[in-house]
């Protein structure tokens, strides 16, 4: 296998180094900042929120039009739809935990874990647990929100949830 490597300059002027084992697999390392979120200015959950906002803006007129059976004025319908969309956006519950674990060699280690329940409009909440050294609160909230939207799209009667434990699963 050959190692592919090339430098790419994006429109913001930051320099990235694309390193990969094959054309199908690519690892992008930003050479100008410590983490990818600094480069793009957004984390995973922020990106999910931005896509939600775009979708809500596109759907608002249709949702107002679908309320034709109510006796509300056009302005009241729009206020109600915006209120519902605002309530749906954030997670209902986010739990952050840190707990001690005693290793076989006698040392103590603090393990971080998170649980996010994005929407309780339908219970129970569906979502798994991610065991990884890379997991964080931002990712758990984003994956919980995405699970809510996926279940809603295919009419599965569950809300979205996700948990993450920051450990090496191997």
C-alpha cells in the first residue's frame, strides 16, 4: 500500500494535510490549529443545530399551511409553529458523570460518561452507547438529536438518545 499525502489550502486560507492509506480512506489533519472544531468554528452538535435551523426555515410555511383546520389567525399559527420548533431543538436531558475505577494494578482512574435524551415526545428513547477515547458531550448530544430525526422520518415511535463512555474498548 502506498501512503498518499498532499497539502490543501481551503477558502479560509488554512492549510490541511490529507494523509491516507488509500484513496478510499483519508485522515485530515489541520496544520494551523489544535482541533478541527477550531478550524471550522463548529462542533458536531453545532452542525446538527445549523441543519435543523435550515430545515425548520424551509418547512415553516408548510407546517403553517397544514394547520388549516384550526381557528387561529395566520400570525398565531406561525407563532405556534415557531414555538414548537424551538422546543424541539435542544435535548430534554443531558447527564454528565465522572466515576472512579480501580485498575487491576491498584491505580485509580476517573472515567467520564454522558447520556443525552434529545426528545421525549415519544418514549422510550432509542439510542446506543459509544465506548471510545474520542467521545465527548458534543458528540453524544448530536447523535441523540440525529436519532430523534431518523426515528421521526421512518415513523418509529421512539425519541432519540445516546450515551458515551470515554474508555478504550480494547
